[in-house]
């Protein structure tokens, strides 16, 4: 491990200027949960960019001229000649990060990679980079840059201790092209006390929670270039007292925001109300599974109060807050019946936004280590969507069997017949009357045209019925206009993305079929060794 107090032997008295390009590589496959089509409707390229880019910029010394580039939003400027390139990585962008690393190195730039994927696989990344920063960058990025300046860059940089995180510098949103994105991200905590076996968060940030000073958070939000904010913390309300103090100070700022939290947020209805008052319009909740055995298998027993879920969901809806419900199918205790169970549950609890994923085992996770040992890892290609395609040999299901049922279920979840039923149950009692954030007159006009065009000039009777149902509620003041419109746009955007992705499905089905070994439990494992 590299020590943070390591000092290069070469002096650096005359500090010169360097050009630093910070890049987030594009993904080859865009899943429906990315809401990419929604961003396009708002005249943007992407909902938001990875927070790592403006955060790394904030901890970069002054003698660097920094350019931030999100490849999902804009093409990488290969004619720009940076001295050094920092590439942030995810499992889904690994291939592209390798390509970009090779390209910039061939152009003479020094390439440093970091982020979750590079942190888990530093040696693999070092084949395409000069150095890899593993884990949190705050305590190690500046020493890494100083070594680069002095020509003594090491291959691996890892901080000895976790960053204090109480008072980080504000992320450099001033360097981001805000014309291309809809909302900005902010993080206020680090770490997770749990240890779900498929998750890399505890590995990256540790199991001890660290919290920013609330005044430090508020100061950053006050200066953000957007009134639409996403808290990227895995559980914003894990410390209820902290969350309540935050809400008090957030409320006067007039931001509209979404976050992630665990379902126990509903145990405190007063807090839920304070969140809604402070601008919260959506909470992403990782239910993960409705199967208690699967929750136990993934070490997420803290989510096992399934019988309470429906009541908790109702409380969140009563506060006028939407839920993005996240589920995973593919655990050893799962069969394809889990997909029907999730569909039925989402219908019963009126949750239109369901992020349904197939189990993935990212490299570096405990799950990956176990499945690797068992010979059960399975990947069509590095670059296509973990979470949307089979990546393991399932215990009780064939890969193609699960994939086909998954595609059918996602399409059922977002059919207008289902959406209409959920909208009636969700909106009829008038709890979504609080208006959201403001948008320009010009944008309102263009969005209205999209809605009229799509929801009136359609052969889908349920889609048209949804429009008229929501118009009636608006007239009766039982739903805010922007809540009704954003709901229709959001459902439309998901359907557009699914339509695009469906076109490629046959190609992927052929690949899956070629590798399908059927349910692992039926396999003669001795024949594999
Ligand atoms: S899935 Fe959520 S609760 Fe589980 S370890 Fe990851 S961040 Fe923590």
C-alpha cells in the first residue's frame, strides 16, 4: 500500500501549469432505468453526470487547467492535448475506459484511472493506464499529481485511511456543461454498515458511516447551478436525527430533490412529511427481493419485514412522494415465479416505477468470489448491461428462460394497462397536489406538445384513458399539473427506451442461448471439473 506521506525525491519548486482532462466513459448499453429518454424530452443529453468528475476537480491543485468531459453527453475531444487524463470507471464502462486509456496514452498523455471498477481490478486497468487510484481519492489525488509533475508516478495509489469527510470542498459544477444535463448530484455521507454480498459500497467506502457537517452541505446546495438535485447516498435517512436536521435547513432553499433510502424511512411519518416539505419528490428504495430466503442469502436480513412493506409504501405515498422500487431476481433461492410476485406486489401497492434487475456479481464482491469458485459466472460481453442480461448460471433457472420472462415482466410493468391501474390507485385520493420545481415557459410548451401528441394521437386506449383520467384529476385539483405531466413523461420515456432496447433483444437472445447451460442444480458438476 502506498503511504500518503511519501515524498518524491525530486524538488518541485517551479510549479508549472498542466492540462487535466477528467473523463467519464460512455456505456454501450443504456437500460430503461437510466431515464435517458426523459433527459432528451427536457432538451438535455443526460439526466446527470457521475459526481466523481466535479469532485475530483474540487481536490485538484490550482496549477491544473481542468476540463470535464462526460462521454454520454458529448464526444471526447481527441484534438485537445491534455498532459494528464483522469478516467472514472464503472463495471459497465470498463471496455470503453480501456479504449480511451490506450488512445490518450498513444497521444502522449499520462492516464490515471479511478472509480469503483478500477479500484476492484487495478492490475487489469494498469494494462491501459499509467496509474490507478483505488478507493477514495481525496487523501491521495494530490500526492499522485505531484508525483506525475516530478516524473515519479507510481502505478498504484491507495490512501492509508478514510477521508474525514466532514467538510469537503464543494464539487466543481462550474466546470460542467450544464446545458447537457438535467440535475446535479450531491453526496453527504460515506459508507454503509451493511454488507450485502453483491454490493461494492462497503468495500469502497467502509462500513463505518461518515457524515458531512450539515452547514457544509447546505452551503454547497445553495451554490448549485440547478434546483433539481439527486442525493447519491445509499441511505439518506440512515441517521434519523441527522436527516431531520438536514430537512430543516434544506426547506428554505426551494430545491426539488430525489434520494435513496431504505424502507424504514416510513417508520417515521413526521420525517417523511419534513422530507416532502423540503422538496423531496422521489425516493429510490432497494427492496431487492420479496423472497425472505433470497434476502437472507444476500445478507440483507434487515429488509425482511416483507409483511410491513405495503403499509410503509402507503405512508410514503401519503406524504406525496413517489417511490422508485428496485428489485433483483436471480438469487439461488429464486425461480421465475419471483417476477410475477414482484409484478403483483407493485400492482397491489401502486408503484409504477419499478427498477427490475437481474442479479449481477461485480468483480470484487463476495458474490463474485463465491460464484467464480463454483464456476457459475457467465457474461455475454464486458460491455453490455449488467443487471439487464444474465451474468451468472442460476440455480433454478436457465439463462434464456429467465431472460425471456424478465423481458415479458418489464414490458408488463410498463404497459399502459398496468400504468393506468396504478395511477388510479395512486393519485385518486389527492395526495400528489404539491407542485414540484419550476421549468421555463418554453420547455413547458414543448413538453405539453409531446404529451398531446403521444397521449391523444395513439391507438392505445389505456394510454389515452390515462391522459383523460389525469386531466380530470387536475380539474378537480386532486393532482398538481406538473406532477401529472411529469408522470406521463416519465412513463413515456421508459416505454421509448424499452422500445429501442427490444430491437436488439433477438441478437442478445441468440448469444444467451449459445451459452445457456440450464438450471445449475440440474448440472452434473463433476463433469465440469
Ligand atoms: S446494497 Fe445498500 S444496504 Fe446493502 S451493502 Fe450496498 S449500500 Fe449497503
